[in-house]
C-alpha cells in the first residue's frame, strides 16, 4: 500500500530561520509529487509540484523542493521563513498512469513561525 | 465566486441519520474529486468523476457512501446510516481535465 510519511508533526521557528520539512513515500513506480499548504481558515492550495525534469522545483512564496529518487524523498525548503508562512503543509504523491488527481497525502506538518 | 463551493460548511447529525454534502466546482472543470480528512490525518481519496460518470470510486469506504454528479457539474456525496467514525471534514476538489486540483473549504461532519 502507498504511504507518505511526514516525520515532523509540528515545527516551531522564529522569523528568518531556515525551514526543511521532510517527506518520504513508499511507492516504487513513477510518481508525481506535490506540496500543498493550508493557511488558517483557508482551503488547501498547491505550493509546488514535480512531474519530471529538474528535480529541484521552485514554487510560490520562495518555497522549493528537491526530489531525490534514490531516497524516495521530496523535502520542502525555504531559506528564510516569515510569520505569514504559519500553516499546515501536506506532502502528496500520485502514481503515474493511475487515476489522475488521485493523491496520497501525508498526515501534515503544522508550521508555527514566531515574529 | 471563482472557487469550489461546498455546503454545508458544518453539519451535526445523529448516528443512523442520512446526510448529503454538496459540491459546486469551478465552472468548466470536468474532473471532480471527493476526499475525506479525519482529525490529525491528511486527506484520503474517496471518488473521482470525469464528467457525469464516476471514473474511480475505489476509495469509498463501504456501501453507505455514494456520490452523484448527474449533469457533470454539481456533485452530492450521500452518506446513509451515519456512524460516529464518519465524523471528518469532507473535501471536494475540481480540476480542468485532471490537472491541478482546486480544493473547497470542506464540509465538517460531526456524528453524535
């Protein structure tokens, strides 16, 4: 069965600190990879995605993620966080060739940034 | 509005009752998805519509759950004989031909 692991359930940082959120998946086939963000009181939004090509993907608001196939990982990074980055972050995977849009989500990481 | 609209935003019901949750997708989006998010978990796939037909309903947990999309736009998720374990946030998402998913804010169901 497909699983997506986000090892950090709650991360607390001060503004300007660097961020890295871990994501590992278990599927051995070809995957598409996503990070979604949910700001307080809002709906899930796409932060960035990887389908193919350059494994370093840049998203909105200065976020980036790196796909390391050998490690089955897709970690999210940001060099300097802001208070407005406080949100819950979800890693998600879909299987190439399977139902388009059928995503397997991790359980999420709550990021709290103190001003 | 321009986004995915879900109603009701909150629903409290008693065990054994029937519940309907509605999703109004972004205009022109042919693909529609239902996900369920239990407390402390990420969203879990329930069902996918392409147009009017359910292209993949393998995520529905049992036969108490059913969803329709009769005209290829609005969808209704129906839950019969609700159980306390059905309590969750039910998310709807739409997509243009299965591309990026655009999520609604969800319907929070509480079964007492």
